[in-house]
């Protein structure tokens, strides 16, 4: 007899705080993500305070300075070459990859799939981009870039598609299969660039690094110089990806199918939607975004693939999970969450963080903790609501 | 039998859910050795009240007394300790475990305090069953036994916990009329041994058949408690609904045309690869309603799913308007003009997190005018949705409202609007009124009759015999995956009931 | 009457299915044998033998597949084909190469080593999932156990201290997962992922803060080995020698893992508490209405899973590697989950799967020893992950997870 619908409907007549916030969330409100991030930073600050005894505020301030965002503040003056500007370029470069991997995770999410295989898809993307960038020397630059980026997206799509096919045909859980695909991609790519591997640069001796891509395949710069890892046009690709993401989801039949399957696969099947096909497509498209992220990094600022990049830096794709979750899988949300995490990463990097204030190698781990806290808190909206309602007993909600 | 000693009293029970008062100051009591029926429509608050008694809900106000002493139940464990047992409408049994394991769960006989003594459990179940005259196999897995047997396991579960008061929530909804009267026998046996029974139902005839006293609830309030003597179906119906109720649906005489849906020797497997539909043949003509009666789980769900393209049959043919649609996808079936009201609107009929507009285009989102070449046109969709919502009188929201925000009746109206709005030639309606209140039920019935008038072929699958009897022009009875009888609309309920238990294997030509 | 006939029919069908299944399993085994006879010590050099045995395996598989035992049947057929391919390849490889790869005793001992942490984590996962909570966070709990095991051993100077601190940390992290997924009804997979990130951050932070570039001290107290060299005196001499060289020295934790398989199996399927936990994972509302404290059972099970998973981590750091490095679990938690699924949510099945994965992990470095294969060194590292992927893809749908796993339970 308990009709969940009726209870909620009539709740609308006499809205409680929790109900209003729940409504705001459904409408893509910012209250809860904002509090979530704040709460995570607060808890991260407590960690700093208790473990190191340092002042969390000054730590965060140092991290903020490291992000280069202070370049935007009118009262900050800047010498030449402006370190804040350089940092900001770094932040935006990281934003490019994070927005793309965030979109990747979010797209699968909207289909009800948890793609934690962004790392593997990113890696195969970098491999494809490097290879394409090495081949076809002398091709017109635009064409060459398109070819390399396209190949990377395709490779990512293929890698994600494997998990999609397994999910659609035998029902293998995408979390396990994508994790396994991550490790497979990692070791295969490692093999490719290590000494004796087919992609290793013989000119580099025994060093595990590929040949560099040809000049023509590199993305044009927007800001700064190539030598100092300036900001490349990949930023626009990321922004375009956010727009494409929104359009595909909300304005195309494909997006409609993906969302229907994500909300209720049985109803989708009843409506005539091919659920298996949607799973495959969602994973493939998700993988394509992650692969594209890899391409942007290779074509934009890291023209050769080496072992530390494959085994270490590629973890940036993992952070896409936190970006998508904090951004509530909306384009605007991913934009801001991507910016936040990009800032956190550059701000706490060895290069930018003032070691007097906080040891950079620890700051990196601190970001991981904050990331974990954010995912945890985003996953449990009830907690945020609970804290907002400050002690009043939480009524049951959203139950059958 | 019934004495005046009160074993259970409820005083002024109030239970609120966000925005709804499910129970509003209800008084209710149970005497030793009586069957006390709790009568009311869907949503009247019967189950909520009993969940309060069973410790699943805590009342916002009021008091529960057992044997004259006030008690507070924090969980079912407390209720069980005070001798209260409950048989839920959806059985609380674990399908993969055995009957004995289900019965002793949480009060297991053990050796050395930890090791489960399965032998003792089996023995105890046997003793208990024979003491009350039940036949159950303690080692059978619950998923392998019939629904009627599962219900007995539920009752044994309560008896094993030494219940004095047994609450049964809509116990006959899954039973045939014969099984129901067997259940009534069992209940009488229990009351003779001094137990008390609370019998929750919305079926008037059953309440009159089994109860000593009857309490009627309407919209969370108690209307009255009366003795069975002198109560009639009409008077109870008036109390339950608050107005005169039309017990029979008005419909013009049938004028069936050519057959639009033909099914030949269809065989369908369920998810566990068991054959649930075993060679079914029938047809539905334009302008007639064919009802399929039967106890739940006799293959009706699988049959409808196969007809709707959601389940691939292993043998046989489905012909829709002259075209062989056997094994075609749901999309193809929908596109040749089949509408389908699924049996579970929350699980399948609606995407609750979609807006009403998005739900209304669930079948046609990829066609003009909703979209072209994969591009959606939100304005056209919203206009189309607004028009449909108006035509089908959906209240409580507009095209942009989330489906989850509507009441059950309005949700079902949205489903009907979608299915009928695309002007199908054939309508498959599976339990279209389940869980609805009287007003919504009348609406659904009118729509089905209207579809018939418009020369659509309507296949109605329902567990409610009354619904089938009042709507169908021809009635097919399904038992264990076969059609075991075909009847005209004048058939007696008893006759259908016998067929529903497989009692008469002879197929009677209509 | 009809009921009896039905039961009889079902029983008969059951028996027929059973023999089919047996044949399919025999096919799988034969496929493996086809490969095995081409390896040392047998080292068959004729191509015919693996082909003949492989064909029998394929035949078994197809026969079974045609009788509704599809997955196992096709598995047997695939195993036969693989057996033929690898068998033929092996007969054509130089015998001394094969010797380099296949030293059975060292493979067995390494397989046990690699299987130990997986077994702990997989059985931990069983507790959690049987109670209805998905535990993706096993990876993080293992990592916590690994770090705090090492740190505890360092600080207290005793492996016991390390072990205790290790399982305490894993249990605490599991408690976080439990709180979020049970009380706050967060998506269990999201919560599990979050817990992994937390573990990455916490262990990385503390590791860098405390040990930094120098790494954990070289003289960490280690979990002792148990001396089983007396096995060497068992007749016949070959067997004894083999046993001594493969399992003559076994870590205490490996023994514990094997004991745990038996103990947890008995607990889950023979005790009343086990019955209650399983009830919570199958149908929490039924368990609740029967009077079981569902939240309590789930909390206890999830914390138990954290304790067991962290034992696996303790083994990694102070049982086997004698050091801690960042993210040293490298996906083992996920492989353990796969082992759990593969093993049909049973301890014995999980152990079998863990041994299989352990074996493939042990094989990878051995393959590198073959001179002409050394180039592919890192490529072989992906072998266990590839195997897990295939296993998960092949077995799912045949194994049945607890019905309510992954769904938060809302008390009414």
C-alpha cells in the first residue's frame, strides 16, 4: 500500500528542508556538492592539523598559490616570467585531461555503469596518439592532429567497448572488468616502451621511452611557450567535450536511450530500447572521451611516452571519477569539479608547493585523501542532509 | 470460541509519513479466539496499522497494549516476543533456503550454542505441521514449492514463534477461491485452539465469509467496527468507499471483428529456463476483451512478455494483424500497433526519474515528430505530452514533473495515456488496476471498455476474478502454463475457481 | 500425486544435468592435461599426444554444450583447443627452455605465496557480500593492512604488533565503508571506491611522512615461516622431495589462510550465525521480520571482511615482501573479488580461484627466464589480469550472487 509516489507528491505541499534540498539536487542544485567539497576540505584540514601539526589554512593558502589562480586576482603583481601564469597554465592543462576523463566517467554513469577503467582507456589513447604522431611524418599539421586524436579516441572506445560487450553479453560487472583492463593496458604499454619493446626509442639507449611524435602532430599553443609546457588548444577540446556531452545526453535519441537504461533498464527494454546496445555504446563513448584525454596530453605537452607516464601519471584518469561524482554528472558540475581538482593537483605538486609550508610529496597524498572523502560524501547525500538538518532525526526517504 | 478477553488493543494510533497521515487516531482491538477483519481500499492504511503492531513502524502517537499492558515495539523482534506473528502480503521467505531453515530462522535450535542443529529443526517443523494438519516438506527449497504452500510456511513460521495473534495481510490475493476456502478452514482451526487472527483484506465476500468482527478503514481513519451479523456487501462497500459503488461495469454489447492477435502453440521459458508457457493457443478479435484468469505464477507474466517482444518464445507463433511477429524485438512489436500496460508500472511501466513528457515518448522517441535523425525536439515533445495529460486527466503534475512525484493512480493514467495515445490496434493489459483505489480502477476500466468500442483487440490479464468477470467478453483460464478452459462472461465464479486449480482439464468450447 | 511426479521428474533432470556437468569438467581438465604432458617432467615430444587428448576434451565439451550445459561445455571445448595449441607449441619448444620455466616445486610454492593474500581478501569479501554489502574496497583494506602491518612491526619490533595493528586498521576502514553503505545508504560501489582512495591517501601520506625515500627498514620483524621440511621424509622419495621443496617452508599466514577456508565455510553454512548472515544477504526484510538485526549483521560482516582483507595485506608487507611500497596491492583486491565470484561466493571455490590466479602470477616471472622471451618481460605481468578478465567473463551468469547484494536495506 505504500505508494512512494504519493508520499513524495504530497510532501511537495508541505516541504521539509530535506525535501527541498532533495528537490534542488534532482534539479542539479549546487547546495549539496558545495557542502560536500567544503566538508571534505574541512576534514582534510583536520588531517593536516593532527598529523603534522601545521596550520591547515596556511597549507591550503600555499596550495592555492601553487595553482596559479591568484594570477586572476587583480591585486597580484607578477614578475617575468610570471610564475603564477605558468602555474595557471599547468592547472588548465590538467583541467583538460580531468574534464575529459570526468565526462568519460559521467557518460557511463548516466547509463548506470561505473567505468573505473578510465586509466586503461587513457593509456591506450596515449599509445595510439604517440604511434600516429610518429607515423605519417610530413602530413599537414591539422590532418595529422586529427588523425592522432581520432585514433586515440578509437583506441579508448575499443578498450571501453570490451567491458561494454562483456557487460552486455555475459553480464560481467564493469567494475571488475575495467580494473583488469587498466592493468592489462598498463603492462602492455609498459612493455611497448621498455628496452626491447617495439615502440622504444633506440636512440635513448636502454631508457624506457618512445620516440617523440613529429612536430606537425603537436597541438598549437594558446599561451606560454613550448619549452615551459605552455597551455595548448586541448583546453578548447575539453570545453567542446562538455558541450557535446550535454547535447548528446539531452538532445539526442542516443542520450535518451542511455539515460533511460541508466535509470531503469527494465523500463527501457519495455520501451523498445536495446539495453545491451546501450551498454556497449555508453562504455565505448566513455572510453573514447578517456582516450581523447590521453591524446590531448601526448599531443599537447608530453610528446613522448615513457614508463613513469604510463605507470604514474596515467592515474589522472582515476580522478575523473571524483570529478564526475562531485560534478553530479552534469556538464557544468564537471567543469567546476574539474577546475577544483586540477587546481588541487598543480597546487600540491612538487614544483609549485612551497616546501616551507608543506612537504609536496605529502600534499599529493593529501589530495588523494580529500578525493576519497569527496567521493565518500558525494556517495552519501544523506550525510550532508543530516548535517544540514543539524541533529533532527532523519526521516526515511526514497524507499519502496 | 471468541471470548471477551482482549489480547491486543490499539488506542489512538497515528502514523505520519512525509506529507501523508497514513493512520489517524485509530482504535482497534482483538479478542481471544476471534477473526477480526480489517477492511479498506488500497491505501486506506491497513498495512501501515499492522506494521505498527508488528514493530516495523513506530507510531507518532497512540498506544499498543498486549494482554492489557502497554508495550513499545522497537523491532519485529519485540513483537514476536509478545506473541505477535505476521504473514506479509509479499512473503518474507528466502527462496534459496529450505522450508525448515526459513521457519527456524533467528530462533534456530543449536548444538553447543553455535552449530545449527538442522535435524532438530526438521523434526520440530514436522511436529508443528502435523499438529495443525499441514502438509509440508521441511527439506524442500522455498522457491520450488507452490504459493499456497509458501503461505503455510509463513503461518508455520509464526506458530513456531508461539504467536497468539496472527496477522494476515491480503492473504487470498495469491490464492484460488478453493485455496482461499482451505485457508479459512485453517484459520478456524487456529481460533479454536485459542489463537486470534487479524485478517486484512479489501474483498467484501471474503471478509463476510471468515470474520467475527469487521473494522473498516477509509483514508487513514476508522469508519466503524461492526459484528458480522447483519453486515452486507453493500453496507460494507459504502463504508469502505464512502459512496455508492458500481459493482458491475456498463458496456455495450460486443461486436467482434476479424482476429487481430493470434497465438499458436506458444512455449516460453522463464529466467530459470523452466517452461512456464506450455503450448498456448488463442486469438483476440477486434472489438472484444479477452480475459486471462489464473493464479499468479501460472505463466501469465511470461505469456504477456512473449507477446510484447520482451521474451523470446522457444516454440509456436505469434501473429499480429496478419503478420508473423514471433521472436521479434519489443520495438518491432510496438511498431505494428501493440500497446502494452505492464503488470508492474513502477518496475517497468515508468522510468520514475524521467519527467512525464520523457515517459510519454518512451516508445516513440526515435520517430517523427519527437525526433529526426537522432535529434530530439523538446518543444514538440512537451506539447504532445501536455495534450495527452489533458486527454487522460492526469493530475498532480505537468509534462516537466517527475513521474515519481505522482500518486499510483495518476502514474497508471500516464501509462495508459502513452499506450492508448499512440492508437494501437491491440492492447495488452497486465493487471492494470493492481494497487489502485476505486476511483482509479473505474477510470482504467472505462478506458478498456472505450478501447473495445473503438474496435481494438484487448487482452486483459488479471488476478482479480471480479475484474475479469465484469470486463471480459471471453474468459480463458490459465493453469500451469496451459489454457485449461474458455468461458463466456456469464460463467460462475466457482466454476472458474475450479478451473484455476487445474480441477477440470476438459477444454470447453465457447 | 502431481507434486510427487513433478519432484521425481526434477530429480531425474537434476541427475542428468549432473553427469553432463561432470563430463564438461572432465573436458576442462583434459584440456589442461593436453598441455601438461608436453611440459617437464613428462615433456612429451610427439605432437600427437596433446592433439589426441585435446580432441577428446573438445568432444566432451561439445557433447555437454549440446545438453544445455552451455558455458561449462564451451569452456571445456575452449580448454581443449588451448591445450592443443599450447601443447603443440610446447612440444616444439626446446626442452631446456621448458625446464627453465617449469620448475614445478617453485611454481607451487610461489602460487601458494601469491594465493595467500587473495584467499584472505576473497573470504573477507564473502562475509561482506553474503550479508548483502558489496565490498569493492577490499583493495583499500588490504593496503591499510599492508602499511600498518609494516609500521606496527617497525614500531613494536614484533610481527604480532604489526599483525594486530594491520587488522585494526583494515577493520576501521571497513567500518567507514559499513557506516556509509549501511546507515547512510550510499551506493556501495561508490563508497567502496572512496574507501580505496582514502587508503591510497592515508597509507601514502604516512609512508612518505614516516619513511620517505629511504623506504621501510630492512630489518622489519616478519611473520614466521612454519617448518614442514619433515614432509621430505615421506615416501615415495620423489613425492617427499617435491613436497619439501614446494611447501617445506610455509608462512604462518598461508597456513592460517588454508585453515580459514575450512573455518569460514563451516561458520557460514553450518552455524546459526552463518544462516542469519546469509538471510540478510538474500532477503533482508525477511530477516528483519524474523527478528534478525540486519544492520548489526551487516556491520559485523563488513568489519570482518576488512579484518580478513587486511590480513592479506599484512601478509604482503611483513609476510612476503618484508617492506611496504606505495599502492603495493596493485589490484589484488579486485582479483580477490573476481576469485569470490568465480568461486561462487564459497570459501573453497574462492581458494581454488585464488590458487589459479596465484599460479598465473607465479608463472609470469618464470616465463621471463626463457632467454628468447625475456623481451616480453613486462608483457607477462598482465597475465593474471587477463586471466581474471576471462574468468569473470566466462563464469558469470553461472554463479549466483546473494539476491540482495548491493542494495541498501531501509528499515521501516
